[in-house]
């Protein structure tokens, strides 16, 4: 009888110890680097896919357990993976050192396809630049007409008076604004095609009523639009996360 009781106790204790070791708890730590800006680094539990970002001091807290892997990633730092051990959860000064990304030009390989292109086929003139509708209007309004003759009475040579008239009437300035608006609309469409509303609200924690404002805030950033135009989703998402942190700080100040 005593042996049976002992076996039951051993089984209960073993199950209790196993369940405790399997339970996820909050792990707090801090990233360190040569860079001063440690905010907005992604910390991802590779097993549960829970994702958080570091604060301005590089600190973070995330649920995990021994045996799981944390991924640290940012556009500014090289990605790092840490396999968690039991000691990490008792370490009061758990730190992860991240190395800065050094951007270098990669080798460019140009493939030749026997010079088959629209210019060589005579479809379009060689070296011709393509214009958007707004750019074409601006080009037309500001281009000098070399075919104009001396009867135009323009000093300095034979040119058309249209560019000067457009300039003084304000049409040129209006068309330049139209080109800027057209570019912003292009980037807005590209951004909304790449990321859903759910991504902005649930992943970046942008209030739904402020999502459109955040999109305009993002496409106003020249660095972001260059990366967005490259259509590299991973790099774009990282930079978008950094902009989201700054945008929410602006909202916090405005809503005080």
C-alpha cells in the first residue's frame, strides 16, 4: 500500500514540475550597442510569434520559457538570435549586445539580352525619359520652344513666351505642387497595397482613426519612400515600425 502511495506522489510531483517548467513567464532584459538610439528594436519569440519593441533605454519584457528563441531585429542592427536557458530568467541584468549594420554596396550583375529593348526596336526614341501625367504637364508648361522666331521679341534669343507667362501667372508653381501630390498618392497606394489596416491597428498599435494620418506622416519621410519604392517588405516593415513609435509619441504630446 505504501509503495502505491509513493508512486502516486512521485507522479504528481513530476507532473507539477513539468507543468511549471513548461509555463511561460515574463523575461525582462535590455539591449546594448554602440548606438545611442535603442528604441523600436523588434524582440520576437520565434515559437509564439509574440512581438514587442524596446523602449528608449533599450529595455524590453516578453513572455517566454527556457528552450525558446528570441529574435532581435531592426533596420539599424544585425539580427541576433538567443536560445534561452533557465539562467536567463534569474539574471537580473540580462543584456543582449547588438552590432550595427554597415551598409555596403553589393555586387551588381547586369544580364544582357542581346540588346532587345523598345529603343533598339524603334518603338520609342533612344534615351527618352518617361513622365507621369503631372510631370508631363509641368514639362510642357516650362519647356522653351526653340522653333519660335524673332517676332516673339524675347531678349536673348528665339524662345516661346509660354514658360514666362506660366511662371508669372502661378501655373508653374501649381503644376509643381501637382507633381508632389501625385508622388504622395503613388506612395500611399503602394503602402496600402503592402500593408492592411489590421497591420497598422493591431501590429503597430496605431488607433484606427489615426491610421490615414500616419500613412501621410510616413510618406512624407524621404528615407522611408526610397525603401518603400524598392518594394522590400521586410526592410519597409522595420522602418515603418520605427516611424510608428515616433508618430505615437507625437499623438501622446498632442492629446495631453
